[in-house]
């Protein structure tokens, strides 16, 4: 059973998950995985190799059979397990709780070698629908306070299987970076009466230099203070704290933007390893965890997608201080990406 | 000229340093460097290949000539430049300031292939002396508010040259992780009237399971909520916010502990890539930056050394949330390291 532990000094929660690891020798870097399609558990025809699906968009009516476009299954080796009662947090100097959570895999296509940058928009729309539907369903479980939807592309970004997939993790705690974001957006709102992300979007549109693409419903801009090279955030123009509020029109618009942005990365930076992370407000306001309080998260938080290429290395300075050296000016990154962006 | 920028939402400073990079193609992973000793700028006899030394422990009296044990030189490709006036922080939504700082290289030995784990204790004592003397000297420059002393071991931990060396960076800002630590230690002190690190050391000694080694003056313990596998902190038993207060006796004790701990890592985890980071209080109390205030840092902060092996990978979940999956229980890590620890 894994365990959640909180750092006594900075308040960061981590999950200690020994069943996923790993003696030290198993940490040796592995070559880029190149599993054959006939043994890939995510390929069409191999549905028996996964746990039973919890969601699918499919033609056939039979679950766990071929004939699907997108399929969501529980992770066989989850970081957090869904079974069990959530224990109260053990407080004091060394806070901890049991590792309850959910960990699901969104298989984005039945095609082993498809790349999202080359996928038809309808397929990306289906993937976004799967994200929304699964988060909506998982939210009914009141043990979970926060949801993380993310994608690891290539081994250097943490992908262990090459078949295109994303992951959804449900957490019983609020992760540190989100607490920091909520503290910042809450403070800004109380001082200015406006959402800080709305103001950032407006400022980016005014300054133009960091804009990669502005569509009818979304703005993709290189991060002003990106800790890594070529970091981009995609913000919805319409203020909302929660990505499940996306309309059909917005989803269609986002699918096209996402595909073209990934193509721009391929063209500007040679198919870099990257992480995509959907950032949304937690489901239950963490009233006591944020110094400024978390009332009105609907007003002061603004969901967005973080695109984090893994190009620059992280050394002792960054790891030990959270002070990052970014070797590419965000304005240069935006210019490079604009050049590589297909028009449609 | 590099520029410091602050994230408008979470307050994290980063340095945008385009002169160090790098078009995208230059990010392609390089093989482990294996430069020949005759062209290594850190080797004895090649002193002309570095900038003039700012400190050395040497037999000969001539600077920048052979005959030295430890040599400190400015980095030829610094993340932050020492020249110039520090501009006031430009506040508002997108805060920034010019990238003033110092970036020095501590060449730990004249021997190209020496590993700190096999070095004589006297040599490690000299390295610690160089750290102290350089930080003491840099502190006279009132533009700098914080100092980071760190070591990257092997390419995967950020080392670009294999000759044993550490780095010292002087910053005009307080990095995010330290602000978080100060907020935590300040809050704990105001609630309990005690240093949280002192209490952690006592609790670790009581519980025993995470202790790797306790010496006369230091306690090395696996981190209770380590975000990565085999994370260890080395705490001085004597409360002090600042590592330059180390006595000669403490320095001798630390040198032996450090050497044996690095040997234990080699034996438990096959010479893993790692970062060593010296964590100390900032030089100027950041009065306004920490919610709880930073009065009495001398009382509530406690310097320590963070040992961060780079075994487990960082994927989208960790990168996007600061929620880490650690696949090795800290108690197991401590047991493994104890087994590998030489007695002397």
C-alpha cells in the first residue's frame, strides 16, 4: 500500500509507492521503448491485456472488444489505489495518510504509431471528451479533491510505452504547485478584483511578442517567466476555473490549436519530449490550506493547459532551489513556434 | 545580458539566459563527456584555459600556475553576470530585473579522474574551506541576497565536464524553494518556539529507521517525505542558520561523513548521478517576501546539505503539479545506505 507524506517544512505532499519500484539497479536508463504492436496492451485486438475499460468511444456495443476510437482503463500499476477508506491526515511533524486515489490511462487511438500532431481533429476532440467525461465521473467520489490530466511524450518526458496515451490521476490532497497558484490568484483577485490569468491573457495579446497563436476561443502564449525552454500555456479566452465547462465549439477550436501547436514543436525543435498538463481548480475548496483562503476559486482561478518541452536539463541549482535557468528567451521561442505553425 | 523574471502567479524567479543557449538542435542529448586531460580546463597545467582564479589553496605562491589543491575561478559562461548596477525590480504583472549575480567554479582537485567518494578527507576539508571562504567574500557585495553552493555528479545530474567540481551562485533574489522553507520554519517557530529542523533531527534520532549515520556533529537521515528515491539530508546537530559558522572540528567530521555517504551511494545504487546542495539562510532577511515574515531567521532556519540522487524520472505529473511519486520508501533507502556505509 502506498502512503502519502507531507514535507514538514514546505508542505509538499509526495506519494511513497514502493510497489511501483524498484531496486536501485532497475533505475538504469532504458532505451526508448519500441514494443511490437502484437504485444502492446494498448493496441486494438489486445483489449484482454488491460483491466476492464471504464469508458470508451466505440462503434461496437461490446466493451473490451475491438472497434473503439478512444478507451480509458485503470492503470495496472497505479501510483495510488482506488480501494479503501480515506484515513484522516495524521498531523504533527511528519503528516501522512494512506495512498487512496485513482490512476487511469486514456488510450488516445487504436493506432500504435499515431502521433497527436498528425491525428485528425475529430480524434483529438474524442480524447478531450474522454478527459471531461472521466473527470466528471471521478468527481462523484468525494474522497478525491483534485484531478490531474497529463500526457508524457517520449521516454525523456516520462513515457514508458510509446502507444499514444494520456493519464488521469485523482488525488485526495491538493498538490503544492496548485496551492501556490491558488495563493497567487486569490491574492491578486483580492487586490485587483480581477482574475490574474484574464489579465495575463490581455497583456499577452497587447504585447504580442509571446503569442504563438490566438484563435476564437484560446490563446497560446510562451510563458513570460518560463522555467524551461519553449514553455507555452494555452488559456481559454472565456473565464472558467474548470475545463469540464468547455463548450463543443471551444473543444473543436482547442483540438485544432493543439494539433497545430504540436506540429510547430516538431518543426521548431525536432519532435521534443514534452509534457502536457491540464491545470484546473481543485474540486473541493481547500479552505485551510491556502494562506489567503480559497473562497471564490470560480472567480480567481482560470483553467489552462501547460505545454512543457523537456529540452533543457535540470541540475543541482534548479533541483535544490526551484531557481531555473532558461536558455531560450520566451519571445524567441514564440517566434520559432509561430514560424513552424501550420495554418490549418 | 540575461534577465531575471518572476512568475506572476506563484512568485518563482527564473533567469532567462539566452547567451548560454542554444538553438533547439543543440538540446539533443550529448554522450557522457570524456574530455582528455590535456584539453581539460580544470586540470593542473591548463590554468591559462580558465579565467584568473579568485581563490586557491596552493603550495606555490604564484596564482594561476600549477601547484594547487583547490582552485576557484569565475565561470566563463555564467548564468548571471557580476558586472553592473542592480536595477530595482520592475513590479506589476510581469516583474523583472537585470541578471546580476556571480557564478564561480570550485575545482575540487587537480586530478581529472578523482571521485569525491575516494578522496582523502584532507582534500574534502579543503573543498569545504573554499566554499566557506568564497561565500564569506561574496557576501561583502551587498547586491547579492542569497548563495547557492552545489555539485552536479554525472551528466544525468547536469554535469557538463567530468573533472570534479562544484559551483557557487550568488543571487540578487531569494529562490522559491527557500522562501517556502522560510515560511514553514518561521510558522513552526512562532507556533512552537523551536526550530523545526532541530525537532526533525531529534525525531529522526528517536525513530532511528531513517538514520543513515549519526556522527558527533552531524546527522544524515533519509528525507521523511523525499520526492525522489534515496533522498538524504545532512543536518548539523548544532543549531545554526549559516554554514560558514562551521567549526574546524565540525568540518573534519563532515568531510568524513560526506565521503562515506558518497561511497554508500556507490555501493547501494551503482554510482548514481546526484546533486549536492548546501541550503542556508539568505544573507538579507527578505522582510516582505515571506507571508509570515523573516525576522529571526537565525533562530528558525537551520542550514543543511541536500543529497539528491537522480534515479527516478520526472514526468508530467511531477512537472505540472510538484506532486512526486517516490518508488523507494525512505526507510528502505536508509537501510540500503547503512549497509553500504564504510566504517571509516
